C-alpha cells in the first residue's frame, strides 16, 4: 500500500508542511523523509530551536526548509490574504496574531500554494488543526462538511471506518424560516461517499455498510432512521457505489448473518467500509478493532477539505508521523 503511494510521490514531486517543527517525533520523521528523498518537507518553527532539537535527537535535517512566522518575509502579504479570506470576520491585527501560530501559518502556506499539503496535531488538538483549515482552505466544491476516516490494516486486510473523530452527530440544518437546507441524512450520506473515496485511495474496493443496531428495518428508534435515510440519499448521490443499510455489524461482516437478515444485499456480509451514525459509535468501534482486533489504525484522515490537511494524534510516534505524511501528500 505504502509502496504504491511512494511511487506516486516519486513521479509527482510534492511538499508537506509540518506545523510543529520543534517536536522530536516530527523531526525524526522529517529526517527519514529527507533520506528517502521522495517528499519535500517544510518545518514551521523557530529556526534555532528546531535545529537544536534535531541535533539533540541526532536527526539529520540539513537542507530542510524551516519557516519561522516571526521572521517570515512575506508575512504582510499573508496577513492581507487572510483578511480577504475571512471577509470581515477577523481584523488585520487578529490575522497577524493567528498567523504567529504554526497551525494558522502552515494552513496559509497551503492556501497560498507554497505547500501542497499539511500535517499537524502532534501537540495541537484536532480542533486546532481543523479550525484553520475550515476558515482558510474551506471545503471542496460540493462538500458541506469535514469528516474523518481511519484505515484499519491487519496484514493484507484493509478496512475503512468513518466518521470516528470529527462530527459528534448529525442534525438537520435550517434556514431562518425553519426550512431544511441540509438534512442530517444527506450529511451522513456525504460522509459515506467521502469515506468510500478515501478507501479507494488505499486500494480498497468499497462495499459500504451504514451501521446501526437494526438490520433492514428490524429495529426502531435511536439513529436507525438516520442510517436508513442516509443510505437512500447516498445511493441517489452515488448510484455506482455498493452501499446498503441500515445494518448491524455482524450483518455487515458475516455472510451467514448478512444474507439471512438482508437477503440479496451486495454489501451485507461482505462490507469493508463502515459508516457509523455517531462519533461515539465510530470512536469506540475503531479502537476496539485496534486494541482487541490487532489492526493498525491509520488516521484520522480528514475528508471534504479543498486541500489535503490531516490531524495527528497527540500520542503519535515518529512512525505514525512518517506514514501519515505519505498518506497526506499522496492525496493531493
């Protein structure tokens, strides 16, 4: 899987900005990427601090570009561009203050075309990575929300799970008159389609199960209707996609259960892409698979943004940073 992505990066030179250039895990991954030579790295941080931390850890980052917001020569132009993007919601002073921080500065580097992609979150919270992305890069055309996906890997087996990190739940969005302008079902359907698209990047032929505690109408209440209606919406939005629901997890993965409870479904019993109706279910689900099922969890991979921007876990290690950098850059 990673070999294919690396070959893509070798054929299409790309760059990634790390928003926390002083962090030892980032520096270790940077040294490895520099040695490999297939991806250009840009580090954000105080130059002396970054170099000192690299020397302390024995990480060779010689020649890697380091940009310090405090001394960046194009800061005035960056502030002007951000004021324009925020459309009166932030003053020039507000923008300059925000851009003094690595998360906003790095995001603007992507927006202004200086970098192709961004990876942050080693010390920032998910919200502090996603907020600048939403304010500056924004969602891609046709997308209404940002979601996340984890790719679960165990040997040769690969699964996709979304959304496990961003959206707490889904509610109808209303205009001032109380009319539904974006239904909860359509939002979850969008998550399903984006998760399927992410799965394809990793060589998964997506068979999407819209999960619930009910299978094909066997139960009612809770999020059953949401998952059911989202399935209908997703089929209308992406008729080429193999997707079914609502269904329970055992019906999704066990053919003897799935075909009994959901006869004739092309997904039931054979699913490899799972869409959860709430973040509670998704977060618990992927961590059960990780800790008890022996899967490696790659992510969260952010979906729906106009540029590849991803979030690290604050408990990540250098190996995870390295892999997420490859994933992020390959999604350009």
